[in-house]
């Protein structure tokens, strides 16, 4: 939820990942836009085009509105449009972890070669992310372990990173006074279908 004084600009897209109409077929009129057409073609061939096409839309928007912003924060989009944005405005990028780890686990979990190839195709955006990450200057990551993994998998110089741990709002999340947690009890939040956390 945004504070009332923050203006949210929603960039138009095909919204192909909307759970209410997942992977919908666009209308012909929507495909007149070159970015929309590209997004639809990449999705139809089994890829994940959203980082790339979002970055192109963001670049186009910022090219027209650059004087309204002081800095752009890229939260792991790592797509070619970000290199254009970097020429317009100061850009800082957060990379939480290398998604190559997710890809390797998911490809390995597939039951047959066809499914492995399909999963590999979906993750084909990673070659773009690696190239873009190597061409950005100011990078943030959330831990020393992430910095090491990203540097290794993406071939990014570790000196390009600043480690900024994830923050916790201690006014909302805090231990209950007098409440003693039983030994060996943990709270875990999962967000993937494959085991990504050790």
C-alpha cells in the first residue's frame, strides 16, 4: 500500500499474467504496438518476456518524463531498457539473488527432457539479465551470500555491490513481551513450487 502523497503510474501492458485471465489472447488492436507484439510472440514461444517488455515501456515513459525524477530504482528487472534509462537518469539496481539458482533447481526437478527444455526456454531471459547486470554501476544486494552468488553466476565484479539487508518494521513486527517461544519452532514463508531455500 502506498502513502497518500505518492503517485503511482501504471504503465500499460498486455497484462498476460493476470490470474483472472491468465495468458489471454490479445485483441488484434493491442498487437499494433511493437512492444505488445513482441511480448505476445515471446510468450507464445514459451519465454518470459515481462522483464524485457516492462523495461522498454519504462524507458519510453521516462524518456518523456525524466525531469520529474531524481533517481530510478530497478528492483531486479535487469533488462535492456534499463541501460537506456541509465543514460537518462541516475539508476540504482537491487539484485536479491541470481535467478540462475531458481532455473537450475526447476530444470532439475522436471520429469522428462521436453519439460526440461520448456523450463529452460522460460528462463531464457537470464542471458539478458547477466549482460545488463555487468553493465550497471550501482548495485545493491541483501546479503554477503547473495553478493557472492550473483558475482559468481552473473560474472559481476563483487566490488560493484553494496550490501543492504532487508529491513523489518519493528513497530509492527516485534516479540510479544513475556511470550516465550518453544524450542525448535520456526515460522517459514514459501513462495515457490520447488525447494529454493536451504
